[in-house]
């Protein structure tokens, strides 16, 4: 796990590296670290195009509701490969559905 200072240094290096892929990126400054207890989320590995993710989120929601838990309206997506290099059918994304408080 990175510290806040380490993450800020990495972000600064990424956007200032000459001819780097992220040079001048408006998105990098919005990257942050969030710690979520693992027992407070429903998760699934989604394989396939991003457009098919709603079915995977519905599956997570059904399992949580069956367990008597209420899903929060928020979620997290962790991309495991680069969509510019992978076929849509081969994209792998970890989908996390947080629980309502």
C-alpha cells in the first residue's frame, strides 16, 4: 500500500515525464487511495466488454440481497488489462459493489 506522499510523488512523475503516455493527463490528479474493508463489498471478476457489466452488477446485487444485505448505489471498477490492447471479449474487470451503511 502506498502512502499519500508516495502516491503524490508517483502522480507528479507520471504527468511530468517528457513524452510519457500520461504527460499532461487531466485524469491523473484525480487518482486517490481508498481503503475499504473486504467484508463490506460484493465482488465479481467480469470478463468481457464493459457494456456487459450491468449483468454482473445485477448478479452481485442479487447475491447481496439474498444474504439480507443492501447494496449501496456506488461501485468500484478495477481494470486488469488495457482496453487499447485487449479484445473486448478478453477484458477483465474486478467489480466491487459496496454495501449500504
